[in-house]
C-alpha cells in the first residue's frame, strides 16, 4: 500500500491556494458528463451532494434513513468553530490551526489542519447566507462561546441545536438540487458494498431497506460520507443506526483504515442507568462554559444531597489540576480525570460512576433566565431522562464514547488509497489526530463537503476522464452476487441469539479493554474474546423473517457482523501503538501524575491498516507526520 499524502509544496498558509490553482478544472459544459455517488447525507454528504449538484455534476445520493434530515449530524448540540475573531480575544487562523494540532496531541497532518482553519471562516458565511439562525450578540454580530482546549471564544451556536440548524441549511441546498433533478436522492437505501473496476471505485451495491431490493449503481467516483464507528462500543452518544459498514467494506476492497484506536470519550454524558439502555445521551460540552465539575473530597460524602456538601468539602478537580483551562480542559483529559475521581471512590450516583456539573455559581452570578436562555433545551432533556431539575441540583455526568478520530485514510485531496473513492466528514481520519476538540467535527464535515471536495474531485475527474462502467458489467455482477450471498448466509444460520445481544457483548469487551484506559494484557484478551464471539455469531445468530421486505433484524445483523471484525482491528491498532496520546491512553505509558506519555520518536505517524483477507492478520503501514509549523511539545493545559 502506497501512502502518498500529496501535500502541496510551499509555506503552510499558501498550500491550499496554490493547490487550488494548480488543480485541473472540469469545464462547466463537461461536468454533466460525470456521475458521482455520494453515500451519506449528513453534514459532510449533504454539503457535498448539494455543492456538486450546483456545479453541474450528476449526483446520486444515498442514506439509510427515511430523509436526509435524520442523519446523525442532527444530534450535534454545542456549536461549530471558526476563526472569525469577532470577539477580538486573540483568535486567528493560525491559532485555530495551532489549537487543533495541539488538541489532537500532535498526531494529525499539519497541511490538512491549516486548510480546515482557513476554510472555517467561509463556512460561517455560507451558513448565515442559508439562513442558519446562529445566536447573536445585542449588537447584531454572531455570538461565540468557548469550547474545550481553547482560550478564545470561537464557537458559533444555535442554542443547543447547532447540528440540527446546520443540517437544515445543507438540506435546503440539497433539496433545491433534488428539485432541479441534478441530485437524485435515494432514502432507505443502505450501501452494502463498493464496486471496484481495475482498482478504481466505480460504484456501490445497495439494499432498499423497505422492500429488500438489491441494486447496483455505477459512477465516475464514489464519496463515502458515512459517519463514525463509535457504536462498535454498543453504548455511545451516537444515533443507534450509526455503523462502520460502508467504510469497512471499502477497507476490504483496499482502502487503508487509519488509526482505528483513536476514539473519543466525551466527559459530559448522562451516566449509564441500567442494563436496559441501547444508547447514551450527551450533555453538550458548552455546559462547561458555566458549569463547574466537582466530586466530594471525602468518599463518605458521596451519598449526601450535593446541595448539603459544604464548599470546602468539594474537589473542583479540573480547576485544581488544570488552572489555565479549568473546566474547559480538553475531552480526553477531562474524561480521564472523571474516571480517576470515580476509581478513587469519590464518584456519585448509582454505581459511583458519576461526577457533578454544577450551575449554582453561574445561576447566582447571571440569573436562572440567562442560563435557561443559553442551555434551556439541554436542561429539559436532562430532566426528562433523569427526573432531576439541574437548575436546583447539580447534573450528574460521566464519560461515554462519542466520536471517532480514526477512519479511512485520505490524502490531501480526501481520496482513499482506492482511486476514485473519497471519504469525507467523520468517516475519514484526517484532521483531528488523537483527540478532536469540541465543535470541530461540524467544521470539518462542512469544510470537506462545501469547500474541499468540489476542487479536489474536479482534479481527479479531469485526469481520469469520463467513463463510468455499465451496471451490467462483470465486476458489478460479482459484487451483486457477493452481497446476496452474504445476506443469505446471515438469514440461514438459524441459531438462537439475536444480533443485538452480540452487539451488546462486543460493546462490553470494547469498553472494558479498549475504553478510557487500555493495556497490553487487556487488549490481547479483547482480541481473543472478539474472535470467539465472532465465531459464535456465525454459528448461533438468529435473524427472523426474510430479505425480501423490511427486516430490521437483518439490517442490524449485517452491521454487527462488520463491527465484530472491525472491533478486532481497533484493538490491534491500540495494541501496536505503544504510547499514550489523546483519546488513546495506554496505562503502561503515563507520567507519575497520570498524564499521557507520547513517544514521538517511534509513533509520530498515522497507522494505516491494509486488509489481507479473512484468514490473514492485516498489515500495518505508516504515514510519518512532520511538524514544521507547530513545535512538537508535551501537551499541557496546566
Ligand atoms: C450527541 C452528539 C453531539 C455532537 N455535538 C457536536 C457539536 O456540537 N459540534 C461538533 O462539531 N460536533 C458534534 N458532534 C459530532 C458531529 O455531530 C459528527 O461528527 C458529525 O455530525 C458527523 O457528520 P457526518 O456527515 O460525517 O456523518 P453523519 O451525520 O453521521 O451522517 C452519516 C450519513 O451516512 C449515511 N450512511 C451511513 N452508512 C451508510 C450506508 N452503509 N449506506 C447508506 N448510507 C449510509 C447515513 O444515512 C447518514 O446520512 C456531536 C456528536 C454527537 C453524537
């Protein structure tokens, strides 16, 4: 596998402009000769499909929900970053670039991150023009708040519904293209395989989830905008349908999978309340602008009403340990600190797996109405789930799986190692290194979709020339047959155990051994247990019904089958990365006071996995990362 990142020459601030100028263009009249498949219609896919349609390409766009408006992006709450510097508090493109590289624990590609910071300012303009109702200051300018890992306020927001409003903006743009016929939208259609012809991505195979139809679609290029794989852990803040299938199928066809072990655990989620849950709920990081995190200093006080615990008996541990960033320490660091406090016996709530997020100071300083205005819907959501009123009593929160920094390896053009197959948004590995800063995922998805792919795909198409293959071609037929066989295999096992039960079991293994803290012994154990579970799955799975109609069990079984293979890859990656960085915390590599210890000499690289067949161990390749503009340093938020 050749990993050529295709980073343009020149100073970092000029790379993107130079690249755009030197990229080939497809002239307007020729664009209609090209067909592009976009899988996914969340922020990344919706933005890409709308923009490519507007440019004049013929686009087929797919999602498994019944409307693009239900993509998981809609769940995003807190905000989207941009280096507008409206606050005059010291922000700049370079500072956003610097914060992101440092926040990612020096494991991302500088050139991509700089482009992201540059493009961030255009995103806000475009979204405002679409009518996205961002919060405003009294003078009319857009308002900002702070997010973790930054000492400036650069996060734009629409109450606690930023993802929803941004998605409605992208959806409006997409709807216009659907109405003109430039984009054909295929809802309830799940991609089950990629079609490659002579090594190039030329199409996909889908199953219509409503009637079971299996169909092939061909095009000149395929864009995978299919989101992250956090649900490998079963319980996460992701929508229940989020899965790894599209990316994993591309991996099996030769797309390198980068850094699968980089998973983000978000510190502010509603704690697990029992065995019955199928998902967890995020309380946005924005709450840490005004909420203070603490646990009782004495373990004996954990069962008391928090309002009865005197100030002197509270440990505001983030403020104590990280005075410069305090409650806005980045996610990986805040999550580990919460775990540490709970491991110390000072956790609160059922099972002692919770810490307090307390708004009483902010309420006495600003008044309840201001807090209600800023976060009202989040407080309401919290009350619905826990039955507690967080205006009167601190919220209880605990870390949960939330986001995945790993994903399909892409070069500077967002192309995977399969020519013609691109990956955008959370599905790629590109910009966040080992830890994503809050409010940067929406920025990346929209950057990829609105501003990067329209240029880079033009260069690919202009070089490759028009020529999508026929849906009746031999390679397409083989791919179709393979998908049918795989579905039949799932339906014919006729065992006793549901795919949900396998998924839950996998999640327990992953959380136990590849969660907030990992070690060699545990990861080896996890790999063995996942292999056993997978073997059992293929002998004992039960999928009721048939493939010829709506069958939710069949859908789930297919996704769980891929998670069962992918989970092993994630653990392998975690095992081979003998260092701690960002969200990947190996217990063997830490300082005396529990901070992550990186090994820049041996691991300043992206690890990229190549599929070698079901019977072989995948091969690990590396893309060395160079830091010419940000000095490699120990990441400190103290
Ligand atoms: C609760 C929550 C809150 C968040 N809040 C923020 C925030 O405030 N700020 C921030 O920056 N980030 C936030 N994030 C992260 C952010 O929401 C996501 O990273 C981002 O929305 C992902 O967008 P995407 O377009 O890449 O993928 P998604 O929105 O997940 O879209 C994936 C699309 O792919 C389709 N798809 C997937 N697989 C297939 C298949 N096999 N066949 C066909 N279609 C398929 C789906 O139907 C969907 O349309 C949050 C995440 C969560 C979980």
